[in-house]
C-alpha cells in the first residue's frame, strides 16, 4: 500500500492531497495548518515517492490507471467512499484521471498548476529529454525541466523544493514516471463529459508559461469549473502564494458544504 498519513480532526469531510512528480507531501507544508482547521487531511505518496513502493514492485505495466487504483486502495482501507481532492502539477493530472474513471469518488477538486496538455514547445522539450535521458543522471534532466518550467527569481523557492525532493528518488522510478508524460492529454479528454457536475477550482500562476494558456482554453465549456490566475506567480502556486491559495481553496471547499468558513489565518 502507498505511504499515507491521516491528520484526523473532528470533521466529517476528508481532503486528499496529491503531490507532483519528484515531490512529496512536503509540497503542502504551507497548506496543512490552515486546512486542518476545517477538514480531516490525507496525504499520500505516489509510487516511487517517499516510503511508497518502488515502481519495480508492481507486477503489471506501470500506468496512470495502476496509480489511480493504488490511491483508491488507501481510501478503501480507511473506509472513505468520497473525498475532496487537492493536487499540484502531476497531482492535478491524477485528479483529472479520477474524474474520468471514478467520478463517484470525488466530491470536489482543487487543481493547482494544472496541466491539461503540452504545448508544441513543451512537447519538443519532452522529446529532447527522452533522447538524452539514457546518457545523463536523471537529476540533471529534472533540474533542466525545473528551470524551464520555473525560470524566474520569484519561482526559486518552489524550484529548489522540487529539486531537493526529487534527489530522493531513484533513477528507475523517475524514468518510469517520465514515460507517462505522453498520456497527459488523455487524462483530460473526457473530464467535461464524465464529470461536468463535479465542482472544480483551477488555481494557477499567470507566469506558469508552459501550461496556463492551454488550461484557460481547455476548461472553457465546463459549467462546474472556476479559475483563478495569480499575479507574479509560477507553476507551484501553493508554495509561491500560499496565503492566496489557501484563501481561495478553502472558500471554494466551504461553498461545496454550504457552511460558513472561519477566517483563514
């Protein structure tokens, strides 16, 4: 089973946090205190991250579907039928996949630094990375993409955080995740058909230059989608703008319960 931690309070509602590739639950360090005041929190480490099983431990082909089943296995173990989900980067991709394949398990979703598809420029970068990945240490490849995705000075904290945590992965696990990148677009293709009734809040930085324009276009037409684009903010908006992120995310979640929300600190 995946490594997980439950922050249990005296609440009925659960919020599940899903991190990005190379990251772990520390990416939500600036969210936990605020969210624990209102919800029971579950943090999950995806395969190959933290103390979760390595990708090598699975006897079937590593896939997005496999990962979805592993996440839901945790919820089943905890007897949680439905939950709110908060994901950043790769975590947002998985939430979209959940919304397509298992919409009955999702009450609502907050998607940070969401990726719906890769632009032509991003696709070229991924192909170049694929060509050189066998000849360089994987962390070099990760650093290259981190600086391309988060190039500005105000992105430095989130960039360093992701690089630091990615160094804890092993090469095989990272490359297994890298091989899933061509399937990103497919995780969103049927979201509006399968889960147009499920409330979604998209929070991205306006400086998330590889993804935000495509996201803005792709979510048009989803009657249950809301969007907030933060000024002077890049890909990992929950780290760069935690106060704003927490305010908007908690206000959104409180509306799904139709309950008043105490002032966010």
